[in-house]
């Protein structure tokens, strides 16, 4: 094995590692153990957790399992019974007297061979905790033998492959995702644990601590088409599963370092500031526990209690985090730091004072990597719409413009799932567009090579607006589907209990479009509707444009209607077979608009709203009668890139506008002129009867509501906005993007100015 030469490295002062570490110093600290001893008898949760941990330790006494020595070490520290320490010592000695540690055969076949993989890193982690935990009962000779063995078996190959020169194999560009923090951080943790006995390990551990922020700050690269790791709002593109795993592995090292060297200045990692919010926004509280978005290679039961717990312990204490941890403390993820695990037992905070709901917005966009969640509230069994359109590669599937709907505790519109990666079904189905809620052209979605090479042109999410009962976001999958599409936009307009999806599609040649639906629960076609029910949750999907689905199964008599088809696919983890659905356009086309209404029902037997098509020259739309209100939604056929320099003016049912799409809502017994809610997407004007209901020099996105003497406006689209609104009666309050604002009123018109330009 090559000898690793380390230059002298000073992080704070020469005293940092010249002073002996006082074991146990890393994670099973005396302070935490003593507090647990004190509280176990009086806290029923701790008492039950300790019972489970002790049983695991007792079972481990008759085995030779290195990966259970953290339980043995904690049992020794809690009980002072040396049998647990003796068994830990025996296992550690056996592990460094036997066969050299290595990664799996598959990793060793790579050129150069990867000596350290995830299984290897877990050995490093557990060995570090165990050695630190029983350190004080070992003789100097035993410490030296074990420490030098752990250095040769664990630190040299681990940090040698992932961090240290001159043997490092991996870069942040090639393997800078969750593997890097696991393999490098856990090898670093092992180095930190043996710092007293092996000076080279102390130097390596300090050097790693200093450079750890590089992983968080990685900004991606153009040449190898790698995305930045973290969104400015805290998210990580790899999926909830791998974000939680990768971040928490780094945090374990940071916590161990803080415990060992409490006077060291904390690392500056601004990316972590919003990370807890990311996991909360991507969670859904149903069935009395948190589910997580399962975009990519993740699962609904995967949660982020590891990150929450570790950040909270490191000092980032927020009440919202306690809310999350209260939902997860009983555990539903095999890798979680729950109370009945050694670290969870010592570090899980008191959640008795957790708020009933987090203090967060109802909607959040992670624009850097293309995720968004929109919900009606944070109550149990709320409604949530999640949308994804971003980078495709590795654990991030070919699912640009896909979406999920959660309602009354159920994930009714779902993801296709995933399976173990070596299985052909993973690369042939689960990763590909067919396993997601997207639009295909001639049966094709994103090119299959994007799984390995990445999407050179990524999907995007923009223009999130949340006005309470009206929400909007735009998804753009044109880039990753540009092998077929020249336009692939998907508009989500959520009004009251109906989510409208507008697909703006254009391709290079004529062909057939098909809308895919992955649904959970009982699915039944009824006339032109697709009904979905799961326990108390029910919704109805009604495709409206380009055409309704055939009203009966005798499709031969409906050649101009869309076809509803059932398709078979493997279920998640290949446990069986599942059914997903496709709605196919009736005729070949090159340019098409799709409009689908998803109606969320209070009861399965509730009547559907009356939805009728309305159309005119250069526009199409629908009129919806729902709960005493009428909503007209019009789509401008000239505002989709058809025109170059001419503006896209249409005259639609009495309205004059250049907007791509607009919606007006008014009472059943009133007229459109009396609209109390107006939504404009990509428009500079909306006029009627010689009145300018909205005006702006540039095309903007806007939701306006009138309630009594209060007007609320949510608006975006440009950094500098001068907009006017028709105010039919005297107002005393104006809210602009949720903030009370001053305003000028000139007769019947109200003016608003917003300046969000970047200033020096």
C-alpha cells in the first residue's frame, strides 16, 4: 500500500491535536451519557428506548458483529458492566487481525480499484464510536494495536481514496454526491477517534474538517454537466433519501469534532441555513406521520430526522425542527437516528414543546434544481401539490414536468417508484419518463441516455404565485425533451378544490401525444372521468382538451375522442405488477393544447362541478360552475410563440387581452364585469367595456382578489413593475405579495410599483 505523505497542517493552533483527547470524546460523550442515566427512569420514552438498545447489546454478546459494537459501547457506558466493553474489544481486535477491509467485489473491479464504498464507510463509523466508547478500559498496548490497525484498515484506504494525496481517486465532480460525505466523513471520523495514538490520523482529521465545506459549496460544472449540490433555498437535488443521508454523514463528523474540540470556531456553511425548511416543505403529514416526496430514488417513508436532530444538536435550534422531529421520533426508516438507536437515545431533543404546525409559508419553490410544493395549509391530512422539472442524472429521474398530489392523507397521484439499481427494470422503466406523470410524444419521453450523461438542457420551474385559494406555477420541460419537443410547458393553476393543468405542446413533426397517470387506490373510468379513491380521499380527473376521453368503452364509435388505456409495469421493489394509465390524443398533431381538471372531492359521491368548453377565434377555454361561483379560464392561441413581433391580442367573450391565459371568477348571480378574482398569466393587459382591469408595459403573472375594501395582489414577472388595476369601489387596504402597501388611487384605477432590481 502506498504511503500517504501529509504536510504539516495547522487549522487553529499547534495545540489543537498536541493535546490529548479526553475519551469518550466524539459522540458517546460523558455529558450525554450521564444525562441519559439521570433521565431514563423518569422519562417513559427514554426508558423504553434503553430497553430496546440494551436488548440489542445483549444479543450482540453472543456474536462477532462489528456493526453492533456501538450498541455494546453504549451499554458499557450506561451500565459500567465490563462484559460489553470486553466484547467490543474482542470484536475490534478480530476486525484488525483478520482480512483487510475492502469494498464490494464490484467496486474493486473498477480502474483504479475503489477500496472504500458505503459498506466500508459504515465500518469506519461504527469502529470509531466503539473505540471511543471503550477507550478508557483499554490498556496502552491495546489502544496502540487497535488504533494502528484501524488506521491501516480504515483510514488509509478510506481517506486515501476519497480525500488525501497522492492516492485520491474521486473528485467532487465525479462522486461529489452522498457517497463522498459518507466515505470521506466516516473515514475522517475514524481518524479523529485514534488521534491520540496516530499523529498522522490527527493531521488528516483536521485537514478534512477544514475542507468539508467544499462539498456543500460545490457549484457544479459545465464541461461534465454536473449540477450544483444545493439550492439557495436549502434543497439538494439528489432526492430526499440521498439528501438526508449525505448531509447527515457530514453533520456526524462536525458534531464529533465539536464535542472533541469545543473551543474550535464552527465551520461556516451557509447552505445549511435553509436545509431544515427544505425537508419540511417536502414532507406531508398524513396518517399521523411524515411522508416525504419520493421524486427520484427515494421512498415515502424516508424522512430527514437525522439532519434535523444533528443540526439541532449543533446549535441550529428552531421550533419548526421540533415539530418535524415529533412526527418522526417513533421511526419508520431503517437508517433513522430514532430514540431506540445509540445516537438518537443520547441526542433526540425534548419534543413536548413542539408547535402543532410549523411556521412556514404554504408554498415554496426550489428554483435552482426544479422542485416546488404548494399546499392549502399545514394541518394533518392537508392537500399538497408537488411539481418537479429540473436536472436528470443518477438518482434524479427522467421526470421533468411530473407532479404528485396528496389529499386527505393519501398520495393519490403518485410516482412510479424505483427498485434496486442493478435490476434491468430500474434503467428500463423506473428511471425513465414512462414511470412518471408526464406527456409522451409517439411513446417517447426524455432520451434514455440522460440517466448516464445527464440532461444538457434542464427542466425549469418558475413564477410561483400563492394567493391562498388560488395558486400557480409554471413547469418547462422543453430542454430535456428537446429530442422531440420545441415547446413542452405545463401550467398548474389551483383554484379552490380544482387543480387545472394546461399543457402547451409543440413538436418538430406530427405525431401522437399521450398523458401518463400513476394513481394510488381504486381507479375507475366513469364516462369522460377517471375516478380515484383511497380510503377517505377521492378525486376525479377530467381530460378536457384536446378532447374528452371516450364516454363508453365502445371506442369504435368515438374516433374523435381521446383514448383511455391501461398499462402494466413492475411495482416498486419488484413486488409484483401494477397498472398505470394513459390518455392518448385522438389524431396526430404537431401543436396541441391540453387542459385537464383534477377535482378534489370532499366525499366520493359529491357531484362534479359543471365544466363546459368555451371557444372563439384564436382562443379556447372552459366555464366552471362550482360552489356558487363561475370561473372562466381562457387560453390565448396566439401567445404561444406563434407570433414574432406582433402582440397576441384576442377578444374572448367580451374580454380584450394579450395574456397567454387568464381566469376570472364571479358569483353565479352576477356578471364577469363583477369579477372578484382575476388571474393573469403572461399578460400586459385585461380590458372590458372600456375599462382596464389590469395594465403593465411588460407581460406579468398576477392574481388579484377583492374582499370588502381590501385588494390583494400577488404579482411577478419582471424586476421593475409599474402596474395598474381597476378598483370598482373605494379601498382602504392593499396587500402586494402578502405585504401591506401604500397605493395611489386615480379615479377607478390603482397604481402599484415594485422595484426588485439588484442594487450595488
